[in-house]
């Protein structure tokens, strides 16, 4: 074979041309391309101006300084939490310029970090040219207002940051409605304005308010905004209730199909979507970012013995997940309650995997109590073992001897995971012997799809089969069962 390029770097037209096999892009790839095309626009001013709170909170985050308060925690834990805040900010499209940490017994009730540190923060903002400060905590309206007056740029707390990420990543109609409702619930107590924007008011005596034409309900601009937001929230709640009915209908159909339902839950960016792709070959959106998946994705998987199961990917959890989001996404989290099995995915490469496990289990317990349900069985899946520190893996193996250690990237441990799933979802199967008429080929197909065929023999009257199937299907086959 001749080289495609000669010494003079001219193209040899006689060289063979390699053909690259074409494949159809997956849904996840289309979503990733669409998300990548929505970039933040730099250079927009975010100085405090005479604008409404709604307009103000919708301005894009840009160049930011991070602020955290360490409450009786180790240096390693504090650094890991600041790293998580930085990852959240970068996922939202921000550029991290600097980070400030203060050790305190509790956050300052006035300015979150204390007046002295607030003035130091102002100097950092001036030195770096930052236009936004992000605090690692949920600030009260008074704390937000007081800190903004000192640093003289926009201040965002952790809750607003997570809500902003959710607003960017929501794709379905239900997801967008849930995020909008959560944002409004967060915004209402923090509604305020500057200058005259919120103090315009009609009403009162003619002489004091401009006379004829200006008498009215006596409602200020801020009161008008609150009323409109509450009206919009009521409408969104009605829409979400209607969507929940549709989701419940689909979920009940899945339950009636006798196909086991497995829900994948875990901390955000733990590799849940990658695990679904590795187990099913589905093109679910995979992105190295926090909260890449918001809308639940359901895919079918087939075990090596022919059994089928349904895998559902869910929204990731995070430390101090805003209450508004837990309430708004309750219909999504209900997938966990209704599952036959929960695969709890943990990122082994994270600095604080134990804290991840505790956070996820707390949220699941809250949802189970709210639904007055029984928690489904759980299999702990330690993911990303290819990128984890060996010391951390040793500690996790010692702490969780029943966990399955896998790598969705390399495929290591997936066979053991399938075995564990088969053991759990197949434990209620019924073993029986049936003789299926040749005219009922549909039943033979269902047996192969939903159960295990231990032996088969073709006889004159029909197919003689020794099988192990779910209890629901065993009830339907009772009339064909043979004694002994």
C-alpha cells in the first residue's frame, strides 16, 4: 500500500479511501448537541439597577466568586463542598475567579459571613472584576439584601444556583413546569426592588397622588408582581396535577405487564445514565455535569437468560437539595417508591462517597414516608471504580461488603450486577410444569420474555415446558399446569 501523503505533502489520489460506517445519532447525542449550542453570553451587565426582581433574577451568571462557611467540619470536607459548589457554578455556565471560606460556629444572621469578611469579599470582587457572588447555603431575603449592599454586585445562594441549572436542563413539558413552580416559590419571599420600581402606587386622595385618573386599588408594583406570580403558580400546580395523572397511568400499565421495574437513583453525576447505557445500549444523554438528567428515562433491558426488565433513570440528588425542588419533582421521585428494586449508584471517585450515600438515602426515606409506602429493596452500586482511589475502594469494600463494584465506562462488574438484579427481582417466581397448545404461541413468547424456561419438550398435544415465571403470569397459566 502506498502512503496517502508523499514527502511533498501532496494528496495521493490513488490511495485507498477508508469508509467510516454510518450510524444514526442517538437521542442523547441530539440532546447534548442542543444543550451545547445554548451558551452563556459574556459581557452582560449585572449591576444593581432600577429593575424588577423578576428581571434581576433572570440575568445570567457570569464571572463569579464563591463564598462558603465551614461549620465545625474538617478542612478536607470543607474543600470538597467548595469543589461541589464550583462544579455547580460551572454547570450553570459561570467562570470561577476566586473562592473565600470562613470558619464559624453558625452563619452570620445579617450578612452570612460577618461584616468584616463581607468587606474583604468586596475587595476580592473589585480585584477580580467579578459581577456575581455565590454563597454555599440558602440565604434569607435579609441576608441577600445586606450582603449585596456591601459587595455591590449580585449575590446568589446555593438554592438559586441549583434552580438555575434545573431551568437550563429541563426538556419535557412536565419538567419545565416543575422547575418554573419551584423558582416562583423561591422568588416570592425574596421579591423586592430598587429606587422607585416597586413603590409606584395608585390610590388614596387625589391631591396626594396626582388627582383624577390615578385613584385605584392602592396596589404597589411589588404587590402586583406577587399577585401575578401566585396566579401563575396556581395554574402550574393544576397543570402538574394533570400531568401526574398521565404519569400514574403509564406507571400502572408497566406494573400490570409483570415486567420487573428497576429504578436507578443516586447522587448527581454519579454515572446513572452511563450505567443505563451500559446495561441496555440505549442512547440516554450522558454529560459530565451536575443534573444532566432531569426527566425520568425508561428503557427495557434483557438479561442473558431472556428475562426482560424495565430500567428507569431519575433526577440526581445533592446535598441540601432545595425543598422547593423536592416538592416539585415528587412525581419523578415516586418512581423510586413504585420500583421492584432500586439500584443506588455511588461515585467511587468522589472525595465524600459516604456523604453521597447518606444524602440519597435521606431523600428516599422522605419520599417513602410522604407516600406512606414501603421502601423497595436496594442494591448499592459503587460506580467509576476505574477512576477511584484504591484506598477509597478498600474502605468502601470494607464498609459495604454487599455492594456491587462496577465501571459503566469499561464494563467491569456489569455481569455481577446483572446476577444481583436477577436474584432480587426473580425471588417471587413460581416454578411449575405446563403443556401449552401449539395454537397458543403467544403464551410461549410471554414465558420466554418474562420467565425462565428450565426444559422444553415438543409433544403431540403441545409444548411441554418446565418453567419459572412471576406469580402474576403463573396465575394466568394455572389452567395449563400439570400436576407433579
